[in-house]
C-alpha cells in the first residue's frame, strides 16, 4: 500500500456539498409529428410545437393525432375535398388507431401521466407507405428574466446590466 492509507489512518468523513438543488429545473416539452419512410431513409417533420406544460403537450398530441387521422382517411364528403378524385384503398388501420387513441380518455391520461413524470411519449402508427410518429419529449428550459429591462435601455452584449439606447444610436 502507498499513500496515507498505508500508515493505518482512515480517510476522514466526507464533507457536505455546498450544492443543494432548491427546486427542480424548469422543463418544457418539444412535440413533433414525423413521417418516416418504411426503410428509415427519409424523415419529414410534419409539425412541431414547444409546449410549456405536460397538459399542453398532451393536448397538442391529441390534436395532431386527430388531424393526421383525417388526412390518412378523409371523409369523402368533407368540404375541403370539394372535387378531388378519391380512390378507396381499404387500408385505414393507421387512421383507426389514431382515432381510437384520441377518443380513449385512459390513453390520453397515460400520456399526460408520463409527460408529467418527465418521460418521453411516443405514438407510432404504420401505414402502407410510411411510419407516422407523434412524439413529446421533456427538454430543459432557461428561466426567463424576472423583470424586463428599464424603458430606454437595451441589454448589454456582455450581459452586465443595460446600455442606454443613445449609446447604440451613436455607433
């Protein structure tokens, strides 16, 4: 043995850390609707949203699931399809899964519970052409300043207070 343990002395007690988190870090939620090819070679972001709470993120997922289901299996008498030629394919499984998820309060509550626990939520359905994913993931956010800068002042580049607006006009 070498060092101070070789002489038989025991190491001293650990000192208490001066760092003690006072509150959990604020969290936002990044929500995305993705369409991916079946061979995972291309991905397209259909929609994206930043939500401030788990409830807003779950609500956005629910709205996007309903919107995507309407696009995958539209009502043939919908006014936005006015005179578009529709071809029945018989493959409505993905739209049915999305509509079931939207109408089931237990599945919505499960998504809300996972998001509140800061766990990502992913709803994926596969169509004959693509894989569609609705994703909500927690992301850390910076706290906004508590007070706005005083009138007539602009924030300084170094972040130390503010500079009078006249100083910028002289440049």
